[in-house]
């Protein structure tokens, strides 16, 4: 690419939220820009600098956070929230079209409030005189989180004490990690360091936990290992529906408490008419986010492959209508025969999708499916086998629980029951 010093029109937003321009027919994505704007770039090859923006979009706003151009946690604080939600809906709808669906119902869209994020995966970096607790720049070093428009204020207020405590932890010699879930019982921490914790480190963390009213702190030496609880001085739990569950350290949780309830309601609203004897097959059940609300009226067979999550689900299932099963659905998907008694299947696969499980589901005699996804690209791939076997979308919910990012959560109710499809089109 030759030396540049010209103006280029931003055509659209790419999948990561960056503005797309074409230079000599080649696509280039420019962070911080919006469709309809014109940008002046300078530089050579891939070493380009955004010099100026003109023809400013009416959707552009002043970012609410002073770290927005540094911290990698948000990429779209420069766009107004209404337009952001609309763009996210367009992305998912386009993915559904790519999967072959044409009669797509109007989406029920919800956007989560700022300062509500209850789960955050921080990067830690020791520096002279202390520790950085924050998020990576895009492809760069960690940025200390001195402010944040996403994080729940209860977690943000913990950061100064965390920095001070971690600066005295000998096992944190360079870079590390810290995952925090805000449960009903308070912050739940998983610390990651390359070096093992010493007895002194553990004692300091225990004192910190009590001083900050943190029920549990766990530790692991790498992200591939299951965390080991090193401090727990009072109960840890969270309610899913009416059932009290003790999630394992580092458990997957929905990004906010508000979005968790909205997603649960979307799943319940997407169910077909059920009799009390009908069985709901739930795949990728996790700790029971959807299992227990579903199980308040019907029997649920809940499948989960991650052993700690399964154990948490199993331990809390006694006296409920939820029957947990430990099964790695990637290696051992349920085949059509396994689903012959299912009235409806509910699945919330990982970011990488459900893989071959969707083929077997499409080949089964299941008439109704509720599919939950945060990845539009994989959503299109996963749902194509269902579309080819006659499924249509009867309800469409979108929850923007990842504010100021390109991500969102989608709940789709699909059916190949002709009566239900006709009824949905009359609404």
C-alpha cells in the first residue's frame, strides 16, 4: 500500500465495531469511526494513523469514559446507545438471513444499564510501586482501570484495596489475572499467577477477604487449570429461580443480574404450550441459570460437560424437577434417539457453537427449540441445519448485555409445528 494522505469514506461497521473503508479496493477497519464519516489517514502499508474525521455522523457522541480510547474493554462508546442497539439487531438479523430464514419476527430488544457489569476478567501487571488492575489495550499493555462506565460500582470500589493487597503478593511477579463474579453473597475472586502462592501470600489474601467481606478467593497457576479454593470463610451462593446454588470458582455467569433475568424470561416466553408431563432437554446447562426456572413447572434433563459446573448443578438439584447429567456434548452429542422423549430442547452453547449437536437435533423428532447465543457468526452456522429441516423462528429476543462492545445475547424460539408457526405469524 502506497503512502497515504487522503480522505476515505466509512462504508459500514465491521463485526468488531470498527469502521470499514476501502483503499485501492482493499478493506481496512478504522477504530473509532462511524458510517457516513470521512477519515484522513496517513502512513504506509499497515502502519496507518487516523489524522482527522470530517462529515461527523449524527450518531456520534462523546464517550462517557476518559479511558475509552485506551482501554480495550469498550470499542463503541462513541456511538449513541439507541443506534448501537439497532446495529446489533441488524447484525443478528443478517446472520439469520444467512442461515436461510426469511420470515423473521420483530425482535424484542433490551439494553442493559451502565454500571451493572458483575463479571470481569482483569489483567494484572506488577509495576514499580504497585500493581495495575485493568484491561488490555487493543493488542497492547494493560490499562489501569481508574474509571469504568461498565463495572458495577460495588466491584469498582474494591479496586483500590485490591491493588494494595496484590502489591504485597509475592507470587505476582510480572503479569497475572483476576476474575471476579459478583454473587448474592458478595465478590467471588479467582487469582491467577505464574508462581505458586506462599503461605504468607495465602495469609495476606485471607486477611484481605475478611476485611473486604469477600466470602471466597481461589487461585490457579494457568487458565487451563481448575481453580483451587484458598480462602472461604462464609457461604457462597446465588439463586437461579428459587433454587440456591453454590457456583464453582470462576463460574460462567451472565454479564449482569438484570440481563440474567431478562434472558430467563425470554426463554420462558419462548416455550411452546406444555403439559406437566412434558420433558425439557437442556443442553449446556452450566450452573442452572435456565435449568431451575424451567424446572419450576416441568421436568428438565440438564446436560453439562464442565465437571465443576455439573457438580454445582447436581448438588442443588435435590428436591427439584431438574435431573443433571454429566456429558461432553462436543465429544458425545445427543443423537436423535436420545431426544425421542423431548418436548422441547433448550440450549445455550459456548461461543464456538454447538457443532455436530445441531445436526443430530435437526434429525430428531423434536418440534420446538430455544437457542441462546452471543456469537452471530456461529448462530448462523448452528441454525442452518434446523432451517433446512423446516424450523422457523417464532420469537426473537435480543439483549445488549455487553454495553459498548460489538457483542449481544440472542434468544430464539424455533418451531416446525405448523400450528404454532401459523399462530406466531398472526400476532
